[in-house]
């Protein structure tokens, strides 16, 4: 299939974006851009989750109307993603009239099929996670994630999620690559084996900010059920105009943090089964960004990093590069110091210095004019073609960090090639310097083109200096693509060093 549907979670609007939400969104954007680079047609969705108790409390804390608060925070997310070069197709909001209608239609369908019933619920509720827990689930009197819980007893509506236990287990067993990384599949299977029904409503007497149940207006829809349904509607399900829902849904990949794996790998598939809809192709679960004590960052500890502040200090391309270098799927420490060190080492000293070095030598030896390609292919150019194939392989395996490693190795080899040939020692001998500098610049072209999905602005600026427009993957993996006779200039450094 030449289509790919990519989503991020919908982020709560109780607060502005932080490094964790930025990480999810940047990684999904990089993945999306890579597949566009590979000439796939993509649909990329992100957005905000605007209902639930947390949003209501956040608005009350600012003495604002809840909808006004949601409108304000949605713009904060839009602006943040714009500043981080996130290029999405759909920014989804759960307060849109279309979403509300679709949620009510979905729940009415599930109700009519006999999968919803009324009962009394008693359990522990985490406001910050918008999740109910049983007594046995608590750890030291808190949720498994360490969040405060409150005991609640109330009448509610329940989804017969337990009826889909065997069907979901069978799907997980038949599709061992349904969840990435595969090690998390066992966590999900363990949960599903003890699957219980899901409370899908909240009484308006306790929470008014939500979508009313279509079959009982005294209740609103549980915020997770409300939000999880966005993915099918965002892909075009039940739209009045013609849509390609089925073709998008067949090739759907959903990026989430590991802390919301159960809701996405259990609740959501069961809801889809109740609607008689196919499950998504893949759920990609990344790790947490950790503080200096190797613990998950949290507002209570005061160690949350602001992605906009980081991007303003080192540049949004540099922040994107740092995120891409993290071992994907695993927890990883992050700090301002680490991001600056990565910027200085990988971008300023390696890539940036190589750009300046080669263009300076071409100016000095060849008056800035590119010579014809060498008569024979250099082993370094052959390595650049191998790197293209390795990068493609790693991206398709969700190993973005390994793709970055291969590109970095290519840059390292190019720097080594210049050190070994030392063209500055015979700068006036054009016949000797020309093949060396063309080779180095052509390999640099490949590396920079492969970096377009990760550092789009800097990559395009380097390509402009080489007299090239943005490159496709097919163009990138062809050797000797630089046009002889054009004039190139080094200009100012692409990545100035940043002081710690």
C-alpha cells in the first residue's frame, strides 16, 4: 500500500505542552516526513483532548469559561507545534460539533448492539489520569503511576469490554507485531487475561464538561472513550463527503507514550470490535523522558522542560535532532545540558563544521565553482548508497535512532576522508583537489538529504547552498547529483555552537 495514516495521542488541555508531549509529536512528525520522503501518501493527525475533569478544573482555576479555556489552550498547542516544525494534516479537537455527533453515534450503536448496561460503580479514581482503579490495582494507596486517587461510589453505564477478551487475545497472538516494541505485548496480554467491564460514563451531577450520552442525557461520556474514538473519525469514518477511511485505516500507525498503552491497546480495540470495525495496523509505544535521577519528569517535582524554551535556546532543528537520537522505545534521560552537548557535538562540530570545511575549500581551490564528477566512483560514495538503504530499513523498523546513527557514521567517514586526503596541503592544484572535494560534497549531499525529515530547515538551507531543491529518496540515492559549473558559497555557520 502507498498510503499511511499516522497519529499522535490527543493531548489534555489542562496545561501547555511539555517535553514529553513534544517528543511524541516530533517523533511522529519525523516518521511521517520520512515516509513522504519515500514517496508515500500520508495523513498525519494530532490534536487536543478537551473534555473531562482535569480540563474543567484547569478552567475553574483560571476563573474562565471551560470552552474559552479550551480554545486558548488549543492555540497554544498549535503555536508550539508550528515552532517545532510539526507538519500535520489534521489538528483534531474533541469539542468540535462533528466529533460530538460522531461519538454519540458510535455509543448509540454500541448500546443498540447490547454492549452497554447500567450499574453501580465503586472504586478509586485518579483525576490526573481520568482512570478508575480497583483496590487491588493501587500501589501504596496511589495509582500504578503514582497519582493520587479518590474513592467514588456512583451509578454509571458500563461497556461489556470483558466480552471481547478472547477476541483481543486471539488478535494479539495472531499479530505479534501489533504493538511496538514487541516486549510490551506481554504486558497487554497479561492485562487482557483479567479483563473487566469498563465504566464509560460520568454523572453530570459530578462532571458537566463532556459529551452527553445519547441514551441518557444525565450522563457524559468517559473522557478516554470520547478521545480514543477520534482516530477513526479523523481518518474519515462517517463523514458526509466521500472519504478513503478504509484505505487509510488499513495502514494506520499510532504513536503513544507507554503510560497510555493499556487504554490504546485494550480499551480502544474493544470499542472498535463493538463497532464491528477492524483494528489499526500498529500501536507504537515509546518510552519516557527521564530527569537526572532517572525518574519520569513531573510537575510536582518541578522538572518539566518547556520545549519552546529549549527550541529558542538551541533551535528547533537541534531539539528535533536530540529527540531522534534517543533510543526509540526505551526510557531515556533528558536535560538542557544533554541537548546542548548533542547540538555541539553532532550538529555544530560534525555536520556544521563539515559543511563549512568543504565549501571553504571549494572557494579556496576552485573559486567556488563545482567541478565535474570524478571519472570513477569512490568507495565513500558507495557507502553513502548503502547508508540510504540502511536508513530506509531502520525507519520501517521504527528504529529512528539507528537511522540517525548511520547518517552520523557517514558524516564521520566524510570528515575522515578529508583528513586522510588533506586537500588543503595542495590547494592550488585543482586537478588533485577537484575529485576530492566533489566526492566529499556529494556524500555530504546524501547525508543532508537523509536528514531532511529530522532537521528540515537546516537541511534545506544546506541543499540551497549546494544549488539543490529539497530531495526525494530516489534522488538522494543516486550518486553525482551535484551540477558542475554552479557557484557555491559557505555563508554563515549552519549550527553555531551553544555555550553550556
